[in-house]
C-alpha cells in the first residue's frame, strides 16, 4: 500500500479526492464553519454520533465534501492507542470498491498519533491470500494521512511506514503453512530481503552447523527430514568499528513437541512457532526501508521438531556450542536448545546488545495473555529502551524477574543443566536457561508466545514484536548520534564504566 502524509485540517480534507474520507473526532472537538465541522456538529447535536471510542457514522454525498463517502469516527481522548483502535475498526469495516482512502486526524494529533494511524491501516488491510485458490485481496491501494503539521510528524510517519512493511513480511511468513514455510524457505526469504535491501546474508546448512559444534541445535533438528538452516543477516548502516545490535529469532517452523508430543487440538497453530524468526526477518525488511545509521546482525536458527526414529529423546545429554552440557528432560522445550547455540554464536560480533525473540513458553501466555510480551533482561538500560520502544510502537512488553533462585530448578546430576525446571515459573526458568549462554554482553529475551499470533476464529500471525524492535533500533540510532555529538570528559567515561562492571558481574553469575 502507498501511504502519503499531508498537512490537512477539516476544511482541506473536504477537498481531498478519495473513495472514503475518515474524519476522526475526539472529545475536545470544537466545530468551525467548514462543511465537515458542520456535518459532525449537526450529528452530535442530533445525538446520531458522539466522539466516544467505537462510535461511527456514515454519510453519503455530504454537501461541500469531495469524497462520496464520509465516515465520522470517534476516538475518545485522541491518544495514540485510541487513534489506532478507531482507525483499525473503521478500515476493517470498509468493503469492496474502496481503492483510495484519506484520514483526517484531530488537530491536536502529534507524530505518535500519525504513527498509530498508519499502523492501524496496514494492520486492518492485511489479507492472507497466498494459498487460496480464489483470493479476495484488499482493494485499498492508497492512504493519505492528514494532520495539522506534516513536517513535524514526518519522522514518525516514515518510521511507521517502514515498520508496516516489516510487519507485513512477518505476518505473511507466520501465516504460511508449515509445508511451505520450511527452514529452506526461510533461508530463501532472508536472501531475498537482503538482496532488496543491499545487505549481507549467509545461510548455513547441516555441514556448516556441525563444524560450529552446535550440538543443541542439531539435536532438535535430527528428527526431521527437512534440513536445518542457520541464517546470518548483516545490516551495515554505521562504521565497521561500531558494535552491532544482534537480534536472534527462534525459527521452529513446526513444533510437534517431538517425542514429548503435544496434544492434537490446536497443534496446527504450531506453525506459528517460528514467530521469532519471522519478526527478525520482518525487522530487516523494515531496515531496508528506513536505512538507519547503525549496525544490526540477525541470527535465525531454523528447523522442525518432529518425532522419528532419529529424534532426540528425554534423557539424552547434548553438548552446546558453548561446551556446556544439557540433559533433555522434555523434547517440547526445544526452542531454548536452538537459541542457546545462536546466543553463543552471537559473541563473535562483540555486540553492544543482544535481543532474542521467541515463542518460548506457554507459561508466559498464562502470565501475560495476548496483551504484552514477556521481557527478561540483564541490563537495565536495555530493558528500559525496549519497554519505551514497545510503548511508542503500541507493541508493549512487561518486565519479568531473573532472580538467581529461579535457576535452581535447572540443576541435574547428569549434565551442567537440564532443559526444563518444572511447571512453576516456567517462563522465568526458560529465561534463566538462556541467560547461561548470554553472559558476554547485555542481553534481553522477549517471550512472544502470547503475542505472536491469535488463535480460534481470528487465527493468524500478528507480526509482533516487529514494531517494538524497529522502534528500539531507531532509538539506538538516535542515542549513537547523541553520544558522538557529546563532548568528551572524564566524568562520562567513569559513569560508562559502571554498567560494564555490572555486566561483568552478571556474566559471572550467569556462568
């Protein structure tokens, strides 16, 4: 879809050429003398419409308005979240014959409201058609977003447009059936994204992974006939000496549970178990659009987890790339096994931060539902940056604990650790397992098991947390520019040494 940002008030919006004009009315609305103001004021006076969230009113061939259809949409207090909800509902209600829409935001709307509107349009207009014999695609081709000051909102608009492109990729990959979205297909998609964006991509196969001694990753993959893939993406937007941010995405393209097989009901939804991988690939698609001035590495271990005569078993002991040994108590706790080797591989990039993204535990779904992703972090600044990014992108997370005591459940007499720690605090013990492989850098783990997809009648990928990741990376670009512009002094260097010392202590604790 083609998005355009314009400076528009209600008077200007009345002259906008489009099939449908969406006029968002907030609770502070004060009518002027233009045609759209009179339309809204008359509707409010007649009690046919009010500015409360969820309220709408359709008008056909309104006097003085160029668009044949006008949709008044209540957006409550006009906050970004209310804007997103209002626009999403309105766009989702549109039917065939709509190719060009225009949205006139309240005059008080800022850049974050513009971002919310773009995100909502992209989300509501997405339709999966790839494997349908008679597809019915969305017909909307152009969306004009109007606000009081387009120049002031341009950066937010561009960020939203880039993120929307990435979210669409993540949703599409997540929605593909598992016989299509194989590890090989993910590797091909990664190469395609890299080629279009002009950055590097390397896809490693079983032989290369064996040479790297990724024993935990290989153990999970050995039960399937589909060969594993280890994807390495490198976006170079800054100098070669600048430490990159590394994103790691869990790529289990189908999870049967392995020998510890899952119940049959809703097992079809386990095609979404590569939501972390899809979000990393989607984020790189957004990087291709936005071209921020920072370096980013993407790592995706991809394989299937299936039962067979070759599959790994409960009781097996595997050796990870780090050299640490793991007793497998449950083969359905496989995501952490492929991630731990990727986290060890990440050390070679000497990263400024590592964020892994995974549909890791059902326990996180019980804890947080489908509203917020679970956030675990060993670095306070990293945790705060991710939380703020999630709030800005309307893709929120919630900080979870990493107390040392939670790691006690991973003890076993047969290896350095077990791969599960029992039912209590399952999301936390899974994070504690990963922490043992992430001691060499600031690290965060996003458990997106509750947010990466929706089940039931609304079954489908959400594309989360691409929005959060994109906003986080853009904030890191801004922070890097600020650091370079700041005058050097002894005091900042001393202050900067304190987090490094904290990270060193954290690394010892994790080991």
